[in-house]
C-alpha cells in the first residue's frame, strides 16, 4: 500500500492501535520525512500538527531537516524555512536535493522572536505544505524564553490545515504543544584520510520518538558534515 493512506496505516501499526488520538482528535494524514528508516519507526510527519526535532550540535538534526525539505519540495509542495540564526547552507541543501524553486527562505538575523512571528504569519497565510522553523543554533536560554502560550498559538494556527509545521532546536521547547517529538543523537562518525588530514565522510544518526505512543527509534547514515 502506498501514498498517504499507506503511511497512515503503517503509523497505526507502529503505535499499536487503530483508533489513535492526537491531542483529542483522530490521527492526521502522514507524509514521508524523506528518510525511510525514520518513516518506519514513526509513520512519517503529521499534517496539521507541530513536530519538534531536537538534539545537541552535530546530532544529525540539520541533516534530518534538509532531508525533510528535499522530500517535500520533490512532492511539488511549496515550503518555507524560517532561519532564526542565518545558519542555513544552500550549497549543502542543493546537494541533498532541495528544490529552491519550491522553497521560501526567511532569514531572521539572530532574532528568535522574529522567527516565531514569521512562522505564525506563514501558517496564517496558507498555501504551504511545510513550514520549518530552525532554532538549532539559537542559544538554549533564548529559545526557552518563547512561552508555552506562543507554542500553543502556533499549534492552534496549524490545526485543520494541510501544513506540516516543524521546529528544530537543541532542546525540547514546545513540550505538550508538539504532537510528534523526535530526539536526534549521533551514534558514530566515519572518517577518510590519514590522521593529520582526515575528512568527515559521514555519520550515523539515531532518531528516537519521544511522543506519541510507545518509544521507537531508528538510525540512518548521512554523508558529509552536520
């Protein structure tokens, strides 16, 4: 079984139940993350919900974000990346398959509050298959200043829309407002070259689902550097 129906059925089998509830409503449509191993463990990404990806620096969170952007733009969806710290690397994203004719890149000049407002406006405006807010390089103390009320407003804004709302950070910030929570961790790295001239060839990343349902984890290999 393929397509959205297949991903949804796979998701239900992963969590072990047919009548799933996501914050008081039935299971949403699921779409692929672009990483088959992650999809098998989580069922994909839910539309109309807030998904939170978090992990330490070099944990693979950026690689997962880029894979998600590449997959969404390959589906011909219009996507938006709200870049709080101007950390997005277009060259790496292009090499990973991100289509820039389907991507709006919003640079926020190291202002997390601007990123939050931009994401809210984009969701309210509609028309986006994916809105991603990257707070990965935002200092933890600053990210924590975003109130749960603000996260709740974003969650409510995306409800009943076909948009996948995604946030990336060092630690979990959205807490109960997130429908899907994924924690990234680096499992190992592969190097090439001699001891004094080694280059990072790639790394293996573990993605653990922290919410909803019972715990599940997957690992995948990503080439290049985080």
